């Protein structure tokens, strides 16, 4: 009995200590996302992570015993989703619900526009920051196909082209000079294989966008492995995503950047950050930075891992309604004042959280709730990009 009482006393003491620290979690989060680069910040981050792990476990067990639907902390709701069928092209297809497959949101970034690199002996993607006009393309659904509408510089009118949502061998054979032969594509540190659909893009689109004449469309059926930051028991691949299946951002974070950018940055739109999963009703801007383990709860409960904060390049400076780059870099300069929050990248700004789904073949819908099971102050321990 004496040993039991001692053990219970120790357990209660630890619980009280952890919950006391948790009461100051907002202040701790603010500190670990500050400019401070000292041993103290590293120690505070470690303390915060230990406490959050214990707190998350306690909440989960208590709420399961009580039969509550939410087993962690309320983390907001799904607002909408964005799909980019061709990487770097369009401001995205905005939908209220969409299926998730092995790669992420189904059909997201299954195509990419490339040019051949003779030195590397492979195809390399043409990036949006190189051709910002690509963001002005409008994409919509049309009877099982993606419809792309753009301003033709040849005719001065709107022009369209279509790509299939589901690519068949027949389509590949009719639109590729190489038939069904797979070619190598280099994307950051990864190498993947794809079909070169050199007959799919019409010359008018290539000229109107200011793309190099040798630009070709590429489709990947299998993608590349996504291992960095993924749970060991989750086998996940991605297509022409930079690396992770989805990028999650919140409306509160976007509004904060927009407000701080002022009049000069009023052009910025959420689509310029290239997110997939947009949430709202979070407790503060950038709350998603700390969502490490969470479930999306709708018709089912699906687990996710927050893997890494998104290090931003210059793409958010693009006015996607016009397809032009703000050469003053207003949004980058704004974020540099308070969003250099990754310890491993002290001179780079962050916006959004890369997330990995634990399952496949389910649907995310507007209004689904986020159940945050474990928070964590993360930094880039391993760079999967370059």
C-alpha cells in the first residue's frame, strides 16, 4: 500500500507540474518562435515538447474514458481545399470536398511542365517563380477533365485546353513521342520517373505564357518516396509536390500577413502560398505551426502528422490575379520581420505546415474538425529539399 501511495503521489506531482507548464504554453510558443538563437531557446523548446507529449496523452485517455468525440484540443475546422493539377500552373481549383489518395489530394500536382537538362541528362521542372504568369491560368472541372483557360497573346482572346483527370496508356501513347517509356525527372533532391507528353501542350499556350519553346508536359504515375518526418509505419509517396503530400495553412495566418503587409501588399492571396488544406477558427495566427499529431474528424477519423514548417521562397510575392511578380518583395519583407521561426533556418521565413496523411482513400470536407492530439515546437532537423 505504501509503494502504491508513493507512486500515486509521484504521478500526481508530475501531472500537476506538467499542467502548470501547459498553462504558459502560449508564452512558451511565442518564445520558441522568436528570433532568440540561444541555448535557452533550445531548452525551452525541449521542455515544451516533453510537456505537450504528456499533456496530450493525459487528455486523450481522459476524453476516451468520458466518451468524448474530441480526444485532444480543438484545432479549428476545414474551410476549403485547393488542387493544382499542373504544378506551378493556375491559382488552384477551389473545392469544398475532395478525395485523398496515396499521394495526397487526388490529382494534385500529377502533371508538371519541364525542360530537358543536358548536363543532368533528365527533365527538370519549370518553377512558378521563373514564369509567374502561369499563376494567372484558370482551372475548372469539365466532364472528367481539367479545363485550363488562359489569355492568348496570339488572338488576344481567352483560349482553353483540356487534360484528363485520369491518365490512360492510350492517352500517353497518343500524346508522347516516346510512347509509354518512362523518363527521369529531377525535383530538388529527389529523382522520379514520368511520361513525357510532348504533344499535350499547344504552341499557343507555351508562347502566351512565355515558356521556353522546348517546354513539355510530364505526368508521373508513381511519384517519389516521402520519408523525412513521416511516421515509421506510414508508407507515403508524392507526385510533383516539392516533397510532402499537403501544405496546411490557416485563414488567421493569412489575414495576419495581409494586415502587416499594408497597402503595398493588398494584392496577396492565399493561393500565392500554394496551400492544399486551408483551415479556420484556430486560436491564434500560426497556431498550425505546432500541430504535430492531429486527426481530421468528419464522417471518419483520419490521422495526420505535421512534419515541417514551410520555408518560403519568393512565390508569395506573385499577384496571382495578374500573373506578375512584385519586384519589391513586399510579402517576403513583411514576413522576414516576424516569421523567421525555424531554429535551423534563422534567416528564412516560414508560412504553413507540411502534413502527411496516415491513410488513403477518404474524403476531406468543409466543416470537418481538427482534433489536435499532440503539439510540438518543430525545427528542420533534416532538409528534404536541397
